[in-house]
């Protein structure tokens, strides 16, 4: 359970800012966090949310590393330049957002980075919140090699035709038949992106294609209920879902 490790079980971790070759061979920054002690650890591709490559995601990477995972979080907005996360995000949004093909390429590069690490056990999960939930689902459907995915309230996984764009041309739900790993979904019932009806549609698609999945829906929670730095934070729902997420990754990655 999160925040319940025994006091003699804490591990030292190592963090770094590295450069990998992402989509199109572009050099992109990525934040890594990993246990310092020798061992064999599962990997996690951590996909940042719409607010960007920010401190919340670097802190989240360290939390996973403290629990025994090698983590990489790639800056998906690298091509829009650098600055305060909110300013870079504004540039990305004004330009129509990051292209799905770019996200897929950068995330596949992150997966390959993890699998090449001598201390990785070969199993890699992917997780993201908000737009990162959408991107995680998209990547898990399009890129083989993941062992588990956690979709945290990914808005836009289900999207009508009039919401599709040149950069996001296909709703990720339409790739569900290609999903090759178990999925955990965490959703707030007060959310409007995705709405409860859209979550129902995603669940129906997973059932239709015979996929292994586990959904948890929380009353009294809307979008972003993990974000302790924002009014949308919901302590009880966040703690319960963190525990479920760690149990899910332990089952499929350890």
C-alpha cells in the first residue's frame, strides 16, 4: 500500500535528465528515476498530462522509483521549446497540440530505453493522467511490448468525429482491438472528460474485444483527483486508487 512501507524498507533512488532519440530521430529530454541498489526492477513509461513536463510528474516518477520501478518520463512538448510548463503548454495548445504519431514515437523510444537497461526485468507498464491517460491508452494499443497500462481519467479516448483533428485523427478507442496488455482504468464520476457515459463506451469496447481490464469509478471525484496541489484533489479517492494502481502493477510487472 502507498505510504505504508516499513520504516526499514526505504530505498535510495537516483534521478537524471537524459536525452533519447524520439519520433523522427529528434533528440528529446526525459526525466528518469530508479532504485540505486543493484537488482532487477520493472519499468514504467510515465506520460505527462496536459499541463506539461512539470514538477508534479517528476515527483510522481520519484514515488514510483521509491517503490521499486525504473521510470522514464519524456518531455512530449520538447518541440515547442522550453520555459515554465504553463507557457510551453500554451504554445502546444495554440499549435493544435502534440501529434499522436509524435507521442507514439517518443513513448516507443522510452519503452526501448527501459528494456535496454541491465537492471530492468523486461516488463514495462505505461501510465498517464488527463491527456497522458489518453496517450497511454493510444500508445499501448499501437506499440507492442507493454505488460500493463493504467489509464487515469484519460479524456478523449472516446471522441466523436467532429473532435478529431489532423494531429489526433483517430479516437484511441478505435484501436482497442490491438491492445495487447491488461488495462486498469481510474475515473471520477463527476468528470466531464471523460464523462461516465464515455467510460461506459470504453468498457463496452474492451468487453467486445475480449480484453483484460479493471475499472474503478469514484463518487465525489471529478477530473484530476490525484492533484494534491489543486482544488480538484480528493484525498480518500486518491489514496484508494494509488493502492489499486500499485497492486495492479505488482500483479503484472513484478
